[in-house]
C-alpha cells in the first residue's frame, strides 16, 4: 500500500467515525429529502365514529405554540423562559385539547407541535392530542429535529406540523421547503427546516388531501416569499380535493406593500404593516426582529383559491379586520411598554380550498362565545384557531 | 503518524513501563504530572497530593486532595505493588464557569433577575488498587459529589448531547453525582499500556423549575443512570511522558424517542436511551 493510499484509507476510516462521535443520532438533522413519506399514528383510545361518507368537513388550523400557552419565551422578548415544567405542559395541552374537542373538527392542522423536546418536557404532544380529542388519526412531519440546540439552553427539540383526522389517514408525506440563506453555517445547522405536510384522508366514498404549512417568520432574504410561492405551486399540482391550513407568517393581500402612498393599491389606512403593539423595542436588531411584511405574496392564494375569510369580509382598516386577527405575541394578561394590554393584532393564519368550492361557518376563534366555544384561545397560544366547514365538492 | 514514530524512536530505552493512570497510587514527594485535559497532580508528601485541572481552574476554582491510606513502600525506579487504598476529597465552585456558558448551554435571562446560583460542590471518594500480574493494575473506585447552594439558582440540567458534560455538571445541576467504577490497566512491554474502564454514575433528580423566586414544580424526569466505558492506549514518549488515545462510550437518557411501525402500518414513539462514542486524546507530561 502506498503512503498516499494508506492516508486515503485512514481518512475514510476517520470520516466513518464522524457520525459516531455523538452516536448514530444526528446532532441536528439536516433533513436531506425533497419529498418523503412520514409515519402515521392512531389513537389508542376509542373515539366516536365520524359520519360515513360526509358531505362536509369541519376544519381547524391552529399554531399551538408547543403547549406553552401564554408563557413568554426568550425569543418573544416579553419573557425569558426556555422550558416548561411537565405540569405546565400537560395543563396547557389539556386546555388545548378541550378547545379542539369543543369545536370538534374532522380535520385539524397543527403547527408548532412537539414530540420530545426539552422545552415542552419531552411530552409527545401528537399522542396527547390523539388520546384527548375525538381525532383518531394523525401524521407528524418534523421540521426541526436537533439532539441539542446550543442556544439559550434550548436543548433537544423535535418540532413540526401535524394533521389530525377523524377519518383514516392512508398516506402521509412531507415536502421540503427552501432554507434561509441569510444565516451563518452554524446557526443554519441548528435552525428549523421548513416543510409542507400532506395527508391523504379516506372519507369512505372518496379520498381528500389535507395540507399543513408553517412558513418562515424571521428571514430577511425572501425565504418566506419563496416558501409561500412553493406552497401555491404544490397546490396547483394536487389532483384530489384539498384543503390547506396553517401559519403563513404573512398578512392578507388587502393592498400592495410596494405601492406608493396615495395610490389606490397603497396599504396606508388599509392594513397595518409594522409597529404592532406586541413588538418589543428590544427585539430590534436581533435575529428575532419582525421582518417587513409582504402581503402581496398572498394575492395568488386569494385570486386562485378560496379563503375561509374572503377579503370582502375581512374589510379595510384595523377596526373592521380586528375580529379576524389570529396572532399576538403579547397575551391578554400582559401589557406592552406603553401599558397597552396584549390583544390579537394581525392575521397570519389561513384556510384555503380549491376555487369554486364552498366554505360554511368560517371564523377565527379569538375568544369565548365565538361559534359557541367556552374555552379562551387567547390564553392557549399566541395564535388563534381558524375554522370552517368545507362543503365537499 | 511519521512524527509519532519519530517521537517513539527518539524515546530513550525504558527499564519499566509507565505507571498506570487514575489508580489509588499517590506519588512520592515532589513527583508530578500534567496533561492537557488530565489534571495537574503534585505530591507534597509521600502520602498526600493535590490535583486540579489547569484548563478549568480559573473559571471553576477547584482542588482535590488525595491521601494514601495504604501505600506499600516503592523502591526507586519500580512501580507500586500490593494493595493501595487512597481517599479523595475535593471542593469545586463552578458558578463562574457556568455563567460563561449563558446564552449557549444556559439561558441568558435577559428580562428577569434569574441566574445561575453560587454553590459549593464537595466531593469525596475512595480508590483501591492492586496487582494481578506484573505491572497490571486493577482499580475500583467509589465517589460522590453534592451541591451546597449558596443562594437561589435558576439553572436546570442541560440534558446535552454529550454524556461527559452531563457527568461534569451533574452535581451542580442535579444536586448529586455518585460513581461506582472499575478499571484494568495492562502493560504491553515498556512502551504501551492498554486500559479498560467502566463507570456507573447516578445523578440527582432533574429538580424543580425556579422562576423569579417561584417554584413552578418539577421539570421532566430523566433517568439518573449514566453508564460509561473507556478503552485507552497509553504510548510512552520521552523519558516520563505519554500520549493517550482512546474511545469513550456512554449510554444515558437524553429524552430521545424512536419511531417504530406496527403491523397495522401505524407508528409508535417510544423513549430510548442515547449513546455517545467519543475519541479521547491527551499528552501527559511526566508521570507517577
């Protein structure tokens, strides 16, 4: 063996050792896939059987904030928590499950749901909701799987999106979204890898597709816009009847943010783009600063798909739009630096179906009383659930 | 590799192998050793030595004392023989070092007065070593460390991806770390020593989450048992020094789960223990 060949062999052996340095588990999963099937889960508890061959489906999309309810985490800038106790997590999830059970959806799309994360006490939240709602089936697509995130003591994290259903899920997959390009290599390694979740649901007489998305929140390089366009394109190719729900981290296209002030398309007076009451000054200049919103990127969804809350109903200006806001970082029990209590202040979450199909009884569950609910969503997450009945085509 | 061979060739002829490391042996007065990662050990008396890790000392002040309870006389130039029994006692103040890790392994706590508390970590241990064959050493050890809080503490265990970090911070973060271990050290001629070591660690519970003086209850439970096994080779270089290479295996609970698919096509997620395989490398100057 020549010295060069000997060195090459030695190097290959060393490289083989690299993944073993911290065991066979990735320190941070790079998620090298384009589109792949993901596991399906079934409740162990027996739930009431759904209506056979339904003519409509109750749909709910909700960013459940990893079962933290209104505990302010460090990247919110209103608090500095990095983990929850076991009791805090189960108490919150119990209330989340109760609210889901109150609305009792046939399909539930959950974002920011975790399965074995240090910050949420390593609780399998998919299993928790399966056993504590009427939803019999679920699929979970991981978008962030790191054995240890060396930032603020975050530690182990497995976060993702889930689709729950009362009807059998026959196939589940995730479709990789583009990554941010404005991060250094180390940060990017340990950062979320966004993906679109898709599930095929057998209703008896037909199969429908349900999608869940959670696009980027903090990029300054146009990643979110690319991801939203990718979601649009994926839906264009769908052949089954479909419904999509999720946290798009973008405002509705009431106006064009690029339009000059005073022009008909201008956002002035029509839609707040910045200066939300829950943005803390200390977040400016950090990696969790709110980037400028670009509502025009959502226009194709409103033009070519059917939103649960159409723009005509959404209205012009904050007073009209307020009933449909879905997000506030600051909860109702907190006040901002000016002493203003937190309240829902922007819309980031949506439900869409194919153009020409029909929604019924749509709403945003902001508070007790909406669609008859008793639970208080404003204390269960930093997002409100968006709901509606999809009249099947 | 060529450089290593050169060092080995340049090494003077050795009458006896290097002594085994991490045993109950306490050096004779004036002897010392120091590694990059191994601690500095200085014998101030034939039955008493002090040790500290130079890399950690200035951020986490600590000192360990070792007292030889049983120490057969050792002839000049010979290795210790017979049963040796040594007691250890140490004290660590880890807070400064831990605070340097805020923002990475611990929270910054930017909006609250929460912080890593001051604490003292006393440690006691007992080691016994004996010979089975010429120049082979069997060592068994038991030790334990406790946390003595000197004020409020908001840090919780790291549950990190490296078992050695968990062991290092077990007492400061869980309140206790006990160890029962054994090692066998075999000499291959004058230049090489092969050492196998196994340890079972027991840590304290994960504890409660304290936020701004309020006890919010227990954080998630993690198994308190950590198992490690180490296989290492010591290569004698120069007159007294050695290079150590090896691999450490550790098995512990880091909160991981594994997905398995059932016969009906649906999956289950079950809790599993995690494994580490880590390389170890050091250069130890001089030696006992």
